[in-house]
C-alpha cells in the first residue's frame, strides 16, 4: 500500500516535506481488529504537534492521520459487530484498556493505556488502515465521506467541548480561533442553542468574515472586546495569549474550555501576566478537553446527520499531505483539509 510516513521529528516550515511517500506491506487485522480501505482522511493541527514534538512522542516511523473514513475489507476472527463492506470512521482513539474505572465509566479518553490513532498506531495517511472493532464507528448514510472525515476529530472534539462548556440556551458563547473545529462548533451550537449569541475571535479578517458567513453574531480580533461578556468560551488556538484574553471577557462564574492537545511554547511568558482580579476571579473556571470517547464520535456524527451539518472542506491528494500540513501551519485555513486517498 502507499502511505505517507513520518520517520523523524521536524519543524515546519523549515522542513517543508516531513512526510515521505513510500510503499509498505499491506497490514493484516488481528483477532478483534478490522482493516479499512481508506477513502479519505482529515488533516489535523495535532499532526503538526506530533511532527514538531509538542505532543507525546509518536512511535517512529509512523503513518499519521486520525480522521479516517473507508470501508472494511478484512475482519479479524473475533470481530462480531462489524462486517466486510461496511463504511466506518476512526477517530483519535485507537485503543484503551476497557477495564479501568475510566473505561467502565465511558471516559476511555482518560485511560492510562489510551493509544492514539496515527501516533501510537499507524493512521489514515495511507491506502489501508487497521482499527480496533470497538473504535471503528459505523457512519450515517446521510454523511458523505468528505462530510464525515472532519467530524471524526474536529467535529467530535468540538462536540465534546460544547458539552463541557455547560451552556444553557440563550447564554452567550465565544469561540476563540476559527479553524476546522470551531467552524463545526458554530454550526452545532446554532442548532443545539438557537437562542444563544455566538461571538468569534479570530486573528485575521478572512476567518472573521468566514465566521459571519456561517452565522456568527459578532466576529473580531483575538484581543477585541465583544459587545457583551460571555458565559462560556471554547478556545481552539495553539497559543496562550488568547487564553488570557478569553478569561477577561467571561461573565462571573463563566467557563473557558481549552480544546487543544498542546499549547506552543513561544508565548508562554504571557501567563506571567495573568491578572487574577480581572481574568480569573469571581469563580471563573478553566477546563481542558482530553481527546474524545466513542460516545462523542457517535453523538457528533448523529447530530451532524440530523441537522444536517456540512463541513467546509479543502481536498488534497495523498501525496500532497505535506502541502496540506504546511498550509495549516501557515494558517491558510477555511474549514477543514482532507486527503482523498
């Protein structure tokens, strides 16, 4: 099979082509695994974190990609819930122990033995991919392959962020950063909380205009003051400065949900300027998002099919994965980027 392989860590854009197109042996599924012939795979900012070494170190060499859509073409001998020919999606969660208190409580994203697709096991930047039966999710027929791919990470983790925000309909929601995940959160929030104003903070005018096109009530720069304070904000930026700005704009008792695997270290000194009285006092909360669960995948996909939610997508060929990643690094973003295998 053809695959784009990461052999060593690198920095973008200094290294413009960190992934190498190679031919690998076709993988074979284990007892409780399925093999998927990949149709499309989404491109995520987390892959840049992996390439540049900010996330937990990937197993090298590794095939990146954790927004996999395709059809099963082989099943392991203990697979009972899925079958050959079935269309499935695979997200960030590759495996968990299944026995710890977190797994028993449906929070397998917190399992100490959590393994990530495209980091700890080969992912979807390839013609074939292996997934555990438990975490290969059947896809609603109403969602096309291109619709489904961004929903498996950007959509699912956005959905989890929205749940963790604890918003009530009519309360004001802020979105800090407006890339693949935030543009899907906006669409979800419009359906789940139809009376809630949505304010978007984005660092360039293209993203701000895109947010208005999708129905944002207000859009401005990362440090701009919105018309009113917010009851909850979801931060999807890779930086620390927007975190401080978001805290300053919260109502008393408001909650900031940080939807990011890692924050870049370049502006970490901004945290030294946290002003407690104006940014964190009055029982404001900060909550992080740790990956997604199978429940998040299933519910986000069902919601997207029901609304329906159609992600904005830019497509690339498999061999163009490096270009897609570089554009993501350079913030050339309108919606989500997807590799067509």
